[in-house]
């Protein structure tokens, strides 16, 4: 029994190793060849659908871009509200893209009914995680519907004052007086206070001077009225007014209220402050060492 047993020798071990390696390589090459053959067969069988789907995709993207440009031009030509036209054009663009995607996967042979069900379930899950985005979309719809402001209006919201450049699907784009671009989510805008400085056309400034107690109030008021009446950007109707606002421990507060158009408001307010100061100094009227801020309303 022991004589029949042959211990492995370096020669036999090397031969077996080479044999096994050769067999494994043959199997690997054979399996790879099968995979290549299956892939080639699948590609040949599936290529007409793939080519058709890609053609639909590229043509669809071109058509969508053309329709989007056409719709925007028509809205501009017919003088649509810029606020509404921008929002509608963006909404139409996304709706057409979704339809194109469904057509693309349908052409690939994917069952659209099951896909829509999966998409709906995924959409629900995504929607729960993106409640803020959905709130912003709903806020955009409310802004479009109720129009608290339009493109071109100057508004104040969230501590920011700026001119509305665009009302997009999820955000509203403002540009400030120092040329900063601000994006405010529509959900926040629709659920908080918005001050629209452009809606009424004209604005009233509320300027305040503090004068010493030895000032002749009638003389001071006459000086202020003359300054406002001589300024070309102060409106005659509504008429400007000047009145004593209050008495502090050290000064008489004089309230100055001129009106101007929205375009002229900032320049007019600055000019009136400067001109009144110069007129008071020329008349020998003492201004207290502080001037309170100009109100925004």
C-alpha cells in the first residue's frame, strides 16, 4: 500500500499547476466569449429601439428649445406680464421635458405603467424630503396668482431692499442698490411681510431734524417749505408738509414730509436733507448734533 502511494514531486506539482492554470484560462476565455456573444446579440436585437429612442430624445430636445423660445417671443410681442410670462415659460419647459423623458423610456421598451408607479413612489419619498422646495414652488404660484409684486418693483422682504429681476419657479431674484444679487425662496416670501414701494407710484419721505429750543419754529417751517417748493422732484400733489413731531429734553423735532415718484425718491430725499441743513445754517438756526434716520415708508 505504501509502495503504491507516490508523493508529489516538484515535477508533478508544476505540471498539475500548469494544467489547472491552462484549464482555468480556457474556461475564462470561453466564458468571456459567451458574454461577448450574448452582448453582441443583445446589442443587435436592441439597437433599433436604442437608435429610435436616441433620435426621439435629440429631436425632442431641439423641439422643446424651439417651442420655449417661440412661447417667450409671443408673450413679449403680446405684452404679457413679465412676471407671469417667465413663470409660465419655465413651467412649460419642465412639463415638456418630463413628457419627453417618458416617451424616451417607452421607446426603449420599458413598461411606462410600472415605471410611472415607481416614479410616483419615488416622487412621494423625494417630496417628503424636499418639502421646502415644494413650499417654494407653491409660494411661487401664490405670488403669480395674487401679485403682491411684479418684475421691476422695488420691494423689502427679509431685511433686504431691492428691485425684482425675476420670479422663478422656486426663488425670486432681486438686485440691491449696491448691485448685489439676492435670491429669496418663494415660500419665505409668500409667508412673510412684503413691503412694495412701487405699487402706489409715489412715495413720501419722512425726514427729521432736531433744532435747538431757541429756534423760531415758524421761521424754521417757512424755510423748509421754501426748500421743498423749490425742488423740482418734490410733487405738488400730494403737497409736502412740515410739522413739529415732538419735544425731547434738548431739541424740537421737526418732521419734513415731501412726496416724489419712486424713481426720484432717493435723490429727492438726499437733496432735501442737504438743502435744509444749508438753509438752517444760513439763517443761523442751530441743528442738534444728531439727525435721525429717514424712514422707508
